[in-house]
C-alpha cells in the first residue's frame, strides 16, 4: 500500500470531490460570465472610463482643480487691477465729465454753425488776414491809382487840339457841306479851269467868276484852316482810338463805382473785412461761444480727452465687463469653493467609475482578469465527453466490443483464465451514470485458444466493456472521469487508454484485485503487471481521476492533486478509451452484483 495516498488524504491534499465539482461548476459559470462581460459594451465603456481615471490628464485635472485658489489667480489679479483703475483720479474725473449736461451742451454746440463761424472768423482775425485786408483797403486811394492815371490820360486827350477839332467837326454840317461842295459841277469846273494850262478869255472870265464865288471862297478858307487839318490828322489816329476807349471807360459804371470807392473816406467801415471783424467781436462776446471756449480749455475736459481713448480706460471697461459677467462671478465662486472638486464633471464621472467598479460582474471580471484560474478553460478545449445521462449508451461514441473482437468475430470473446464473458451491452447501463455490472450467471461465449482458435465455453460470470475505438482517440491531452472508487477484490475494474498496436496500456484507474494508477504491461513471462503507484489506501467514494499525456510523459491526478508522473515512449501514440470489469477469481454472494460506476468522462486537448 502507498503511504503517499494515506498522507495526502490525512493532510487534506486530496480535497472532497463535491468541493472540486462545486468549484469547477462555479468556475465554469464564472468563466461564461467573464467571457460575456469581456465582450460587453458595458465593459468596453468601463475600461475607457478606467483608462481615463488612470490617465495623466485626469490626475492633472484633479491636481489642478484641487490646487486652485482665488488668491494669486488670474481672476484676483484682474479684480485688483480693476479696483486700482477705478480709484484712479484721471478715471474718476473722466466719469464725472462723461454724460454730464455741460459735456452734452459742449458737444452739441462745438459743431454748431455758430462755432464754425466763430472759428473761421477767429482764424481770419488772429492769423493776420484781417490786418492784411484792412491795410489793403485803406491803402486804396484815387490819387496815384490806375483809375486816376486813366482819368488824367483821358483829360489830356480831351484837351488836345486834334480831339477838340474831331469832337467839333466829326459828322458836323460844316464838314458835310464842305465835302458835298467837292462833288458839285461848279467845284469840279473850278478845279478844271484852275488846273488847265492855258485859259481863253472866256475861261479866264469864268474862272475869275468862280474864284470869287462865296461858296468856293468859303471852301478854301475852311480847307486851309488848322481846325480841319487837326480833324483830318486825328481821324483814324491812335489818339482818337485811345480817347474813345478812355471816354467809354471813365463814363462806365465800374469806373465811377471804383472812383467813388477810392475817394470814399469810410470805405474800410463799409468793407467785408470790417463786417467779418465786427461779427467776430460779436461772436466772441456770445455766451454760447464763451462757454464752448472756456469748457474746451478746462482741465476736466482735457482729462476727459486724454482718458477717453486711453489704454487704461479701455482696460477698465474690459475688466468691468469681465468682473460683472456671470462667468467671472461663477469662476470666482468656484475658486473660493473648498469643495469645488466634488462639483466637477470629472468628479461625477469618477464617482460613476467607482460605482461601476462595484458592479458584481465587473468585480468578478477583474478578480479573474490577471489570475490563472481560467488558464485551463482558456488553453484547453473539450474534444470528447459523455455524462451518460441518456437511458441508452451513445453508440456514436462507444462500442461494446473490443477493437480486436469486433474485427474478428463481431462480438466479444475471452482469453484463457478469464472467468467472465463480456456481453454485447447487457451488462452496461446508463441514465444518471455509466454502470458496468458483473453478475454471476451462466453464459455462453468463446475463448481464444491456440491452436484451436475460438472455442465455445460456458462462463459463470458476465460483465461488460465500452470502447471509443471507432469514435475517438486521444493523442496528447487530458482524460478525466468521475469514478466511484469501491474495489471488489476478485474483479479488476479499470478505465484506460489502449492501442491496437500493443498489449500495454495506460490505466486512468485500476481497482479491485489491484488498486493503482500507472501502466499495465506484459512482462517477459507473458504476465500482466502494474507499473505505477498503489492507491489501496484511498478511501471509498467518488473521485475525479485525471490523466494528462504530453508526448511520452504521463501525469496522474486524483481530485486535481498530482499523484504520479511517469514516462513511456512506447505508449506515446494515439489511444482510444476503454472501461471494463474483469473477473479473475470467485466472487462471494455478498459482493454481487459488482458494479463499476462512472458518472462522466471528458477528454481535453490543447487549443
């Protein structure tokens, strides 16, 4: 007997099967829930929230909000700057003027027509144009003027002999009569006789007669006069043309008006310059003008102008608008609030995170997230199983003959020394579990004997077996089965891995005549012996027996506790599952029927 099994049970290393199954069921349920949670939008949203909570941005925001204070803040500096500007004398004076009745009056009158006139006249008088105009007007006199020169030239021409003769004779009857005589026959005859080279007596008498004629005598007297001479010299002359021009000029209204102006002793008082000056003096004494001029020069108004477009006033208004804004008031209250962090959206979001974190599905998810609890479920997949819940054995998974018997006879046969015959399923039942039952009853069967072959034989015992030979082979992986450990000494009940290529096998469990985990091998004498560990000290009851194959390495466990590890390169091959009960000695009536109960079987392979 193995002291190891006794010790493991004594120290509680082999835990109760119910505990193992409960833990597995819970773990499987938790894994299903874990997978569901892992794929959920809720977890995705939570992880994003958690990433944000653990981010530098969140930590920075929290630190910044908790580190905020009104003292030393931008807002405090703005408030102090505003208060300083508000106390400024220049700004105080500015507001004293802004909107005042005097300013309104000033701004209204400053651009009035009256003030425009005053400023124009002020410039006219004060910039010297008035004095220039005054001197210019007072310097204008008739004596020495152009007008006087023209007038004197006119008088001189008017007194000249030629102009006098012209004025007297031009278009006169005397000139007309004189010129008309020249056209008469009498005058023409006279001229003819006078110019003839010789005169007859009659011609001479006629000439003398004409010479004494009063008209002709008067003609030549006028013809030889100085007056007519001056008249003729003046006609068409430059002097006559100039005289006519000057006569028209001095007789004209413009000359008379100009002459009167130049000779007027009070012409300045009548001038436009004097009128402008008088209007300027009048406006200078006007109450409105005096008010505007005085206000314009006042220190209050000068300060008003200096401040009006100043940076300080602009800044004052900016700060006033800022400080009176709801945003500023809200920010000031926020900075002064000792519990401002608790009022942030980030804090609310963080509280949502903490609340979400306490959700049972998330608590469970994070419990398993970094643990190794699910490693088996993640790394192994179920490739074969049967819980034997159906009332009939699942023929798609199991055969009731050995592989060799099925091929040779189509039914089970016995070997020399076997006390039972394996029936064709009569001794195998399912429902809540698989039960292979050994019964004491007469049964016909065949025994393989050399050299006769299959020999009909009567057996005193019947039993059963199952094989996955046609349905499943385990290469590398895990074989598990929940089996009731209740050995019946004359019987070898076992579940094992077998191969048609060798008689040796890997026992998941062998109990009865031999109670062990390990290999069953045929020794050199042709006898079967067990190589492994004796588990006779194992208490009766239901256990989960496990066998993991990794190449030539085999590991056995009972209720998840490792019991044995052995290597066997010969059995490093795909093998099918088998379970059977073999009678090797007479069984007392009290031990019959002998049952081999398997609640379930599962095989896993690495994913």
